[in-house]
């Protein structure tokens, strides 16, 4: 469907899932291989893929028809993904100084701080998409016991590296921004390096694992990063 004058959306009615994210990334990969004239960018999301193009050099009607045929082909015969997903380990300090909303989450979930940390660091999280702010990872897989509402009044400033929970999602704020999630920890590493060829620490379909560190470890990692090898585990 049209998305303004310079973009098209391929949308899916299915709820967000790993299979749907694989399908969307497969379509993106197939479009990249075709090298359509006038194509500007491909933006995957939970339930759609946005294709932006230059309207002065691209035949919109022809592009739409070609994309419909391509998407149908991918759905019927999913391609093998060209990139092997990585597992990225992110250290998180859950100490009180970095977790201003831990008590709120504990009261709502009826779980102790230790139980919250254990549940939050247990599952592997799938990166579905990037967005909101540069390098923000939308992660799937939060334990239902940790689902909790966002704050009624968002904070005007969340520290870079803050780890939060909002509804059924969890994530890390790459930059200092306003935010309404419940903050339960902080990571000492940076998730976004704009000068790098690979500015984001992860891409869609990568796996993120959180692991707890104390304040001493937090400071040691912060001082050594980016030399520390925290980016990935193969």
C-alpha cells in the first residue's frame, strides 16, 4: 500500500513473531538482490516492510507490481538468509542506583528483585526491528510474569544505557531521551556507534542475552569498552 509520495508498505495481518520477522527480512534481502532503480531504503518493522524510493527516477506502478510478485514468491518459497544471526551478550547492572523503577515493577508483578533479575536475564531475546531512536532494539521474548504497564507520566530524560520494561517488551535506551518504560537497570556498553560501518550493536534476527553485573564490574566494563569483547558470541 502507498505510504505518502515516496514509499510503499508491504503489510501483514499476522501478529509479530519470529516467523513473520524472518519473512520480512527475507523480502528485504530479495529486494536488495534485485537492485530496483530509484530504490532509496528498506525499513523492516514488526508487521511490515517500508520501501522508500525516488519518485523522479522510479516508476511507482511498475515497482508496486514487481514488489507484489516478489513478496508472494518469498512467502511461498522463503529464501535462505544470507547473514547468520549472532548472539550478543549485554551486561546489565540491576543495582538500586541504576534501577529507579525496580520497586514499582516488584509491587506490580509480586516478584522479588532477585526473581525479576533471574527472569529478565533468562531468555534469549529476538531482535525484531530497530527504531524509535538510533540503535534501539525491539526485543521479543520477555517472560509474561514481567509484563507491566508503562509509566503514567514519561520521564523527560532517560540515561543512555538504561534498561527498561514496557508492556510485553524490554529494551535498552541507546541515547539519553524521554521515555516511559519502567527502568530496572543499566548497561555500561554503547549500543550505537554512528561513525562505524555497522553502527548498531545488533540487527533484526540477532539474539540478545542480558547478564547481570555488579557496580564494580559495571565500572570496569565502562572504562574498558569498546575494547571489551561484548559485542557477540558465535
